[in-house]
């Protein structure tokens, strides 16, 4: 198994959480890892954290090295870049592209992406909405959905797929379509099967308070969300809803459902981060390859201090390996 990891924005905590996660995860199996990023930065971080990871320069796919490093850029980044540097932002985009193309060529079994800053990538000159959208474009597909997964200390999971992602709240209603909701339901159910769960029961949130109160607090449940649920049921998907989001997550958390489709970003991610802030993982559903990511940002304020928690990156690597192993059996 060969897992690629993009280093993300090197002026953030991406290098630190990547190497800390590999130090913990690599001894657990015989998977190989390809860090796609700045080799000098990787080696400096390894020394600073005293992790003593054995790092090899990437030569070819048949190398037996457990952890290799490859930089598709011709020059290394400066060691003293300021937080949010345009050079670091542009490099992060190049590394994302390299990993995705290697996945499409089946040179990698999965890719894990360390955090980037959308704001700084845009300021560096790229039209960039997010990593999910960027990778979807490279893969030539629009049928992708963001799912976030996390669990509490007792192993209780929330799995949340989003019908809309990085959309201003005032624009959610106009961008929410039956097709988007149906896609999120379909891919959420498929995700349950990919995870080898015993069932794939999907609960769907309403958009409005109290799921619209029969149309008194909004009509989207009647015109858009409800029809999407019914259409999914006709496809033999075990989907239920729309439900009022303020009570639905209680029932999901206690195990009545296996995944949730939320209508907008914060509706789904606030409860998820409440119970799984350290363990949350971002999984892009619908890509022709496996892509996971830690569910946190660049954390410029603590970069270089050696205190970043790698738990989410560990979870992202573990999920990527789990999915890759399951796909190899198909």
C-alpha cells in the first residue's frame, strides 16, 4: 500500500502534524508513504522534533523505502518564510496537483492532504475555492461531496455529508438543489458501504428551523429537500427526512442513523466538531481516488512551536489506509 501525503502550507502546522503522525502510524503496518512537499523543510522538521524518522529521497515507485520525500518543484522553499507566504501557498497547490495526478495514474493508493489556507492561495494568484473543489476539477468530475467524520472518547461516530459547502449563509437557499441533495444522500450511503458498516441508514436535515413547520417557516423542505429524499428512497436508498436539525443529531449520536446529510456547512460541522474536534477527518466522496484530510486549518499562530496535535492527521491517514485496503479487495 502506497499513501501520498501533501505537506500543505509549510508556514503552518502541516509539516509538524504530518511527521508526528507518521512517527506514530508508520510502525503499525507495512504501508509505504510518499511525502509530496519540500524535502529540506521535511528534514528540518524531523530534526527539530527529534522524531528520527528514516526519510529517503523518492527515486521510483518500486523503492522499498517506508517514507520517501518528493518535491516536483525545481527549487526548495526558503527556511524563513513568513506565515501565509505566497511562495508557500503556490507550492501547496503544486503539491496537491502532483498527488492527484499520481492517484489518477494509480501510482498512489490514496492521498492525504495537510492543511492549506484558501485565503492565501487566492492572494497568491490562484482561483481557489477549496481542496475538494480543486481536486474535483483535476479529476474531471462535479459529482463530489464533502464528508466529515469524527468520534468521541467512547467511539460514538458522526458522519456528516454536506449538500452545500463553502457558501455564504444568505446564498444557501438559492444554491441548494434537489440534485445536490440527492447526490449527497447517494454518496453518504455509498460511504457507509465503503466503510463496511452493517447498514447505510441516512438521515437528512431540513434547511429551516423545525424543518419548516409544514411550510410556515420556509418551503424548501416541501419543494426541494423532501422530494430529494423520496427520489433517493425510490433508488432503494435507506434515507429518512427531512428532520429538524436541532433534534436530529441527538438521534444520530445515539446510533439511530449511520450518516447525516446537512444542508450547509455549519449545520453539519458544529455538532461534529463538538464531539470529534481532535479526531475529525475530511473525506472527499465521489472522486475516482481516495482523498482524506485532517479537519483543521494551518494554525499559523502555533506553527514551529512543536505543540500541534497530530490526532486528526493520524485519523486521516488511518481512514485512507482503511479505504485503500477495502478497495483492494473489490
